């Protein structure tokens, strides 16, 4: 009988690495998208917002299929990356990062958009009156005031990226030691009847997610515990 404490540390490390990189990618794109949508006024804004939040409601397998269509070896972009840059994202941990980023992006985007919309425009106007340019206003006024919401969204994105399964499985596969994350290790443990290992892995990832959710809730509502 296998020792239930004999956790695949490679799967844990890979999960944290993929989730971290995915959060960085989702953070950069989500903040940019959130600011554009929050401050933009143009026809089609609602459609753009719907497209940017679409990964939140689409089945992960559908997202995985879209990624294969775009990044697969026979896809135009995938073929170009392989031919000219020697980059192949299929069945690699980098592909898992792309899949997790797509899934996590809406959480950062929606949080950033709401945070930017709640920034008092009078502070930005005051900074402009004092001679600050748009970039300086964004970096020194808008972004700091929205940072709490953005940070909470990033934490939720990290938790979502840790638990990603469907899209990651389709583009990165389930290769032990290479692309197998904790969620896939749990699936393998259940399929092989190793309930003890599955229980330990479930407890580990659940505990991590609970810590993240509590921290995110504290960021959004710092006075709720008082």
C-alpha cells in the first residue's frame, strides 16, 4: 500500500509555477482590458466586455479546443511559432500556462474594471490640473486607488489557475513530471483507486484555495471582521 503522504511534489511545484505565471499574464492583460473598458465610451463596448468575460462561462474543454485551433501544430499561429521561433506549446508546461491564463483572465478583468470604475474621477482631474500627464495620473493616482480590487482579483485568478483541468488537459496533456498538475494528479489517483493519495491531494489544494479566498475577501472588505 502506498503512503498517502507520498505526494508528488513535482505536481505541486508545477501547479504553483503554472498558476504563478498564468496570474502574471492574466494580471497584465486584465488590468489593461479593465482600464480600457472602464474608461471607454464607444459602440460595441458591451460586446467587447462579453467576449473578454466569455472564458468564465464557456466549458473548459471548449476553451481547450479553441487553443488547439489557434496554437496547435497544424494551426497557422502554432506552425509559425514552431517554424520561425522553435516554440511548441502543445504538451508543455508553457502550454498549461496559456490555458490557465485564459481561464483566469476574466477574474482579473472583472475585478480591475470594477476597481477602475470606483476610482473617484476628481482625484484624477486634480492631478491633471497640477500638470501630471496621463501616464503619471494612471501610475500614481488611478492604479494605487484601484490596487485593492486588482489584488483581490489576482488572488482569485491564482486560485482558479491552480484548479484548472479541462483546457490544460487538452493543450498540455497529463504527463507525469512534465505537465501533470495537482488537479490531474487527483484525477489519476481516483482512476487508479488510490483514495488515500487522492484525499491528501484534495486537502492540500482545498487548504490553499481557502487561504487565498479568505485573503481576497479581507482585501475587498477589510472592515468585515471588526
